[in-house]
């Protein structure tokens, strides 16, 4: 009995330190079946943060039964709310509603207290998310009043955060930002429950982004990431990675943005936070669309839609790029219909993201009246929200409308202001797109010299970003063959955009993966592969790599700088060795590096150089990094030793190739 008590104490101490794996092991050794409801609740928390939502639900359900049978109604209600929350995040709405109903039943005859404040928070969130603003604000006020009266900071700041969001969308900027900033600061101070603090961070970042305050969003995203690393909040980086991915995408860091979004999907699936996977895949689609990979964008948008995201306005942009103007009109029309006026102030921010595409679709359809209506609404939103993001969008759309009306002389000053405003907001792609339209207005006015200067400036941005479709449009205009570009022409020619580039290509592969599957079984292999993917993606992103393809047990990656490729390869091998030393096992990976010229199509690369790089990777042995002479010459002086050169014969390559192994240990 004494040993069991000691193990229980050790488990609770591990919980206090946020050492979730140690806590789980200590509870198990104390006798999982004999745990009291209080310890079962703690075990459920540990399982959650250790990325085991099913085990968490099992422990919490047992805790609920124990509390309920013992007549501890307040404790049972608290656990029921947690179970309801986890079900809602896993897209099991009826299950979540059932558990929240249980909580309401248990609290109905109890004196008002902390758990009533917690329930009021859930009710306020539900009302606000369904655009019942007055009801939601009343419930939030009630939750705040109850929380203050009973000294319950978790409910107080959660309610304050959502109340602040509602006020932002209602245009009450000072009150809204004050509330969400105060709540987020309380989270940073470490005064709140981990899950409450995590939700507040995510709520804050999303709200700032949605109302166009990107600087504020970025600051809280950085603060949130530091807090999560400090507190072992391993599940929520998946959600925050989506925020980071979108911010990086808007700043023009496209390969890093896609890496963040894909890693977010891995983490979100692991924790069954399924309601956010659609949002993450939407960011992948946006990146691929901007890079000119229309098929990749379509695949990502389809996955986003599968998880409940409407994939707009990216889907309409994709359809427009394919020349499917009528499909774009219909799909965007449905999204706009879901946010018609009268359904709540929150919808206006959503419409601000949809309406610029509505203008393009209307112009492509020849519907000038619909374009005018959309522009006027955009301008109204820009006035009310007073944010550069919305003002720049409204200016660009007004300029496009004027171009469509063949009023180029009026369009050029408007578009000139718009691209500069986008640029000052550090949104390079939007700025270059508006500058392209500005150049088209100058061409229509007959100012060829000035138009050429702006086309070349836009081209430089598109080339740096890898926006191949837009690059082709610029080149068509520079060659005097892009007369239709200003009226939303079908992008069949643009979709064929190609560019010759020089990159260092990396191929990774797990050695003897088939044998490993047979040895450890499918379930363990799936978990191991998920860990492998997360670690490699993190190392690749850390060194500015662009994930081109993921083959199941390996990666195809492109680097602009060969030295970054070498550093990433070494980082991967060192991470694997560290995990093997600390945890007893990690897969063996081989890596090949080769620098060559290739044809870039969207996010894909093709050509002989890619095939050679793949074969260099296949020539590597267990834990080896093999680099071609071309890759090492491109990398220049590196920090690592090299083996003696050796020649290898590669299939499809006539002459032997000289390679060396990087001595990374």
C-alpha cells in the first residue's frame, strides 16, 4: 500500500512538472484499475497532453462515473464539460452536446459557483460562433461576473477573450483589443489552466488576423509558441502552427508556410483536433495555388473541404485560374450567401476576404454591375474596420473595376496607391499583383516605358517567391503578348509556366523500412513514421528547405543554398541519434544531396538533375549523408569533415559520379 501511495504521489508531482509520459507510467504502476476519480481525471489530462485522446477520454469517462456515483456533482460536471469539449474538437457534435447537457443537469440544483461560470463560458462561445451576438455577449458578461465573484480566473479570462473577439467584429476596436490582450497576457503569466491558456492564444491570434491586424497576430503567435514550449503543451502547437503558416504565407515565405501547415496536420490528427485540419490544408492549397501548382492546390482544397472548411476564396481563385469562370461564380456565390448581411458583424470580416475574388469573377463574367456592388461593399468595410489590409484590398478592387470599365487613367493612381499600401504592410505577393495591374493600366494609357519598369519590378518579386503563373503573365506582357491579362483571361497559358532554376536537391529514405514494419507491426510503425515525419519536417523548415514530395518513408526537398541542404541533412541525422540514445530506438535514414539545374513547374521540379539526386540518395548507406561534387562545390566551405572522394555508377548516367560522405558525428 505504501508503494502504491508513493507512486501516486510521484504521478501527481510529474503532472505538476508537465512530464506527461512519466505521470502516465507512474499511475499505471500504481494500479490503473484502482485509481480514485481525482487521479483518473489527472490521468486523462496527462494522456491528452501526451497525444493520446482516446486514452484520455477513457480515463475521463471513468472519472465521471466515479464522481457521479460518489455524489460529487460539481466534479462530475467539470469532467463532463471537458469530455464535451474534446468531442466537439473531434467533430463529434452530438456527443459533445450530450456531455454538455450532462453538465447542465448536474449543475441545475447546485448553488452558483465556479463550474456555473465555466458552463456559461461554453454557452457564450456557442452563441457567438453561431452569430447570436447579443445572447453571446450577455452570457459572456454573466460568466465574467460569476468568475470574478468566485475568484475563477480560467473562466474569467476565457470569457473575456471571446467577449473581446465579439467586440472586435462589432467594430469596437479599443474595447475588443483591450479584452483579448488582457486575456492573452494572463495566459502568458502562467496563471491559467494549460488548455484554457492555449485556447486563449489561438483565439487571440485568429481574431487579430481576421480583422486585419497582422502585426498583432504575429506578436501573439510568437509569445504563444514560447509559452507552449515552456509548458510542454505539445498538442496545441498544431493549431498555432496553422496561424504561423498563414502568416508566413502572407509574408511570402511559402516553403516554410507549407512545412508548418503540413506539420500542423500531423499534430492535429495525432490529437484528434479534427476541426482545425481543414484550415491547415487550406493553407497548403493557398501556397500551392500561388506557386502555380493547380493540381496540388485542388488536392489540398478537396481535403480541406472534407474536414469542414469551405476552401474559399482559394477554390474560386483556382477555378478562375483554370478558366472555369461559371464554376467560380457559383462556388463563391454560395460562400457569400452564407455571410449575407443581417447574420452578424463577424461575417463582414469574412466577406472582406471573399469580395476581392468576387470582383475578379464578375469582371471575368462581364458583369460590371456585380463588380461595382462588391467594390462598394469592400470600401464600406475598409472604412468601418480602419485596417490597412482591408483598405489595400478595396483599393485594388476599385482599380480592377476601373480597368474593366476601360477607365485606365482613373485606375492607375488607385492601383499605384494600392500596391504601395500592400508593400508597406509587408505583403509582397499582394503588392506585386497590384503592381502588375498598375502596369496594365499604364499600358492602356500608352505609357510603355513606365509600365515596363513596373512589370520588371513585379517580375522580380514573382521570381523570388516562385509564383510561376504570375511570372508567365508578366513575361507575356513584356513580350507584347498579354493583352487579355487585364480582363481576367483564362490562365491556360499561365498554368504551363515553367522556370529553369538551380537547386540543391535532397532525397531521404528510411533504411529497411519493410523489415521494420514486419518487426514492430502496423500500429507501432504508423506512430514511428509520424514521429519521423515531424522531426524531419522540423529540421527541413529550420534550414529553409522546400518540401517537394513525401513518399511515405522519405522526403524530396529543394534548397536554394547548398550549405542549407548540408546543415539540414546533418541536423536530421543528429536528431535521430539523439532520440536513439535517449529513447532506445529511431529509424536509420540515408540521405543524398546533389546540386543541378531543373525545370520548376509550380512546386514541382523535373529534369535529369532530379533523377541524379534521387540515385545519389539511393547510393547512401545507413546513417550516411552522400553529397555529389556539384553539391559540395556549391556549398563552399562547410563545418563538417568529408570522406575521401569515391566514384559511383548511377543508372541512366553514362559517366561515374564523384561523391563524398559528410562526416556529421
